[in-house]
C-alpha cells in the first residue's frame, strides 16, 4: 500500500484531524456527547482493534519475516515474480526502503491510532485501566511489531493532532512502554481469562502474558543501544520475569499439546486448538487475506500438465506462485525419526495427497508424463544471479523443497481467489515451554521442577519425535524452534536473539557476501513513503 501517511506527519495513518485530539487530557465531553456505557458498545469499539494485523500477517509481513530468515528462499521463473526484487531482496538480505515486503508499516501505526481513539472514547485519562485493558494490550502488541521489525519507533500513547510532529524513541524506551501497557492491562483485571470462542482472536490475560515473555526473552536485544552491537552473551536482566509469566500460563491449565501437529494448521483450526494462546482468524469468504499456500506450494500443483488431477488428487483451476522454496538448512532439520513435523516438507519424488485429509497417497505425482522430483539445493540458470532465476520450465519449478503446512480446501482455489481459512497462530503454548527452557539455560532460576530437558521433551513427545536424555544446549533449543514454529514468522526474531542472523544459508552469501557483516540489517529500513512524510526522521543506519 502506497497511499498512507499523506499531508502531515503520520496523519494519513492516524485518522483525520476532525477526529483527532492532541492528548488524553482533553475534556472528553467537550469533543464527544457520550459513548454508550455497555458491554455491547465496548465490544463494538474494540472489534476494530483486534484484526488490524490481518492484512500484513496475511502476506507482506510474512514475506519480511520468512524470507529474511533461514526458512525460505525466493526464486524467480524467467521474468516472472521478480517484482522489482521484492522477494529476492529479502532472501539475500538486500532489502531497500522501496521494497513491498516492508510496505505495511502504515497498517500498524494506523491501528495504534484506533487503539488510542478507543481509549479516548472510553474515557481517556478518566477511564479505569480495567475498562481499557484490551486497547492497552493491543496497543502494546502493535508497538511490539513495529519495534521488533524496525527498531526505534514512535511511542504513540495518544491520538495525534494533525500538526503534531512525531519523533521516534530509542528501542529500549519503546520496549519499556510496551511492558508498561501490558502490565497495566494484566493487573487491571480487565482482560478475560477465558479461553473459548468468545475470546478467540482477542487480547486475553494469557495473550498479554505470552507477549511479555517474548519481550523479556528478547530484552537484551531490544535494550541494546545499537542493534549491530547486540551479542547473545549480553546480560538479560528479565529472564526470571519471563519464567514467572511462563509459569502463570502453564499453571493456568488452559492450554496443552493434545492436538496433533498437522491438525493445528488445517483450514478447520480455531478456538478449539488447545495450543493456541493468540491467533488471527481467517476465512476464505468473510475474513480474507491469508494466502500462504499460493507462495509455498509447487507452482503447477493444480493439475498434471493437462486436465488431469494435480498434487491433491483433483484438478483445480488456479495454480500457485510457488516462489518460496525451503532452504537446504531448514530442510535438514526435518529429519528426526518419527517426527510428525517432517510431513510439512514436500521433497524428492512426490506422491499425490488427499485434499480432505492431507494424507500422502501411494500414487506418484506426474506432470506432463514426468515424475515431479524436487531438488533440495537450488541451481540458478546463471550462477551468482541476484534475480534468483531458475527458469520458467519443469526443471526450474523443481528447484527447492516446498512447504505444505497450511492445508487448502477446494473452495480456496475454486471460489475465493486462493484465500484460505486457516487461522494463523501468533503465540502458542509450545512456544511458552521452549521459551521457559531457553530462559533457564540462559541463567533464569528453574521453577516447578521444570528443567530445560523436561520442557523440551514435552514438545518432542507430542510430535512423536525422539525425546532427549541429556539437557539440551541453546543450539538444540534454536533447532527445535526451527522445527516447531517453521513458517510462523518467529524465525527471524530467534536468529537475531541467538546471534545467527548473519550466518550462511542458501545462496545468500554466495550472491551477497556483504550480508555476513551487515549487522544493521537486523532491523528493516523505514519505507520510503513513511520517510517522505516524516522528514524529521532519520533512516535506519546502513540504508
């Protein structure tokens, strides 16, 4: 989206001046008559805040998160899907301020303004924290996304006036502001502790606590004065706090790992998945925007090269872009004996799948009479080609393994323009277990008889992977996170925290060897449109 932030500093994404006020001290009655004081009215006001991340999470944010990590590498097919370098720039750590994969920042600041407007409408400074707890939690969440991806961020704690200059604050200060909002929301009692259909996709006490754990586990990253100076050996003073909130979630008894791994990511997932602490609901007809399979499947999966059945045993009218290939390094992690997570990787000689159950059949998948056989290592038409061109033919399409984690339905491709109904988890119980294990390994005090090994093995056990008999190392934790949360947008965050974002993977360092030392790329550039409208801002270093 190129139309945000017009005329004033952030004004295009901060609502019109007719609805704005400069701070929360304004006399609410002088601007508004009265806001209905009822649960229904409050829910109506809050509903607009819950789903402000849906668009970015459905596509552009995922491009930035996936492709800059060691999970996926983008390729192009001849002249197809180069798109100004958008996808390959992220893959090769060559992002620039004009790339579309960072062109969603306006969505985030815009919905922060909606959070602030909701707080004003519910009483502003006169409102109790309990009455505005959901708005506080969502405001913290959106600030977290901004700060995690772009570093220094504006602290938007009020509705911004049309002539008000907005400054960015140091990342450490933003992290402290996020913490304050989350603690206010949690301590107010205004966040529900229920885990059911009525709270699904909304900020609950558990969502706020899980986000605090993320914040605390990355505290040393976010409090570092210069992102390029961060090292994983730096002291993190908030590890015990992370463990404390992990314990609160674990001891609540609200969550578990009873659902199978594959089931959690199918089109019929939802509030009944006991692992989901916070998820973004999607529906192929009524809540669109999630199109992950379009980019991760084999590009010609929809048929056999003619009118015959494709990869999923039926013929579909639409194919896939299919440009996100699994890196060899990521693919190698899916090799544990018996591990159900192995099944999300399409590799080698393919068989067809049942589209209803997503079970693999014994029928070889053929295309134009040839067996579709995917190659783990990508071969470009021209070695070192920064366009990542593999050729727009059968050989090119077979370059790289693929991901089938996010199952599709027939209607997704036949009726709803490849929009999927798979809800996307943002915070999961399995994450809490592995984050607690990591915090203990990094120096936090163990609690409740939990050890890194016992926590680690809970995750291994439910996916039927081999359990370990000796304590895991931090590298073991990172590798396990790479399996468990593959394609869930946390890998970039993890690699930075572990000091491995500059490591070699795929063809990144073959084509762009400078990426080995450009630690400033741990955060993205501010998009050009944002910089043009905020002339008082300085671009992030290096860009």
